[in-house]
């Protein structure tokens, strides 16, 4: 038989390196599967919260902010028209623009929160900021609590270098903005529902990889592990030496 004429004789260093790489590749595949499970929880939570009735924001347990992600809420108060923020580098359908965020001072409450009113194109001349109309009346709004999955609310005040208002920023520095406008903002934003007035383009979609993408990456890592094992076996099968 063919196999009777061959022997499996791997070198110790080759076995060590192969086992090390196999462990790494399998671990990466398992990590992607765990990420897929985590993202599926987020997808399910997003769909669940989007279907629920809005709750009064001031009645929510604000001591646990992360638990409020995607919660639909209602707020009532007055816009602080003097301190709108333009969050830079936001792309919609291939066009550059801004998210327009305006602080809302809640009625019958000491709370203030940023309302993300949607996407606005930046225009042909980047040096010319868009003109935002003042909204003087009391507002009753509905939207969804948005908290980024990764830390994008910065603690670096240097990001907010431009003077004047509306203020163009590269990322939201809640602490610095609170100091600059003179009152405390909650460390989150409320993304205004698409049907609410005084907003811009609001095509809200969660910005994270879908679970299927992570599963695809996991399959790739496991496939590389299988290929490595096959190569290790084939390379180390040698013809038997004559006795």
C-alpha cells in the first residue's frame, strides 16, 4: 500500500509552531463567533426598542446610561438655539455633511440633552457653515437614545477648536461642551424620529457589522486553521528509509 511506504515524521519545532498558529486561528474564529452573538443581541434589542412606545426621558434610570441604548423616549422643552453643534465628517449616500445637534432644556426638569436633528450636507464651500433657523417654541419630541458602542464621546477639549456657533466639531466632547455652554449635558444623544418637525435627513441605521459578517470572518479563520493542519500533515509525510 502507498501509506505503508511512508511515515509521518514531523520535526519538534514545526509541531510547536503549527500548534501555536492553530491555537491562534481557532481563537480568532471563536472570538468572531462571540462577536456575532453580541451583535445579534444588539440587533434584537434595536428591533425590540424601535417597536415600543416612547417613555418620558426624565423618568428613566439615568444612573445606568448604557442600559438605555436604543430606548425610545419622549422629551419636552426648549431648544438652546444659540449653541447648536455640527458633527463633522458624516457621510450620507456618498456625500459629506454634518449631524446637527441642538441642546434641549427639558421642561420641569434640570436635565439637558443633545437632540440629533439629522444629517445636513456641508455645501460647496466648507468654510461657509450652514445657517440654522431658530426654533423658539416649546417642543414635544420623540426619538431614540443613541450611545456609541465604542468611546466616541471624547474627553479631549482640543477637538473643539473652532470658535463661534454653530460649532463644528470632529467628535462629541460632552464634558467640554457642557463647560462651554454653562450647563451639564447628559452623556448621550437622542436621535429625532423621522416624522418629527424641525429636523433634517434622519435615516438612522446602527453603525456596526451585522452578525453574518462576523460569522463569515469566523469561517475564514477556521478555514485557515484547517488548511494549516493539512499542510502540516502533508509536508511531514516522508518516504520510509530503507532498513
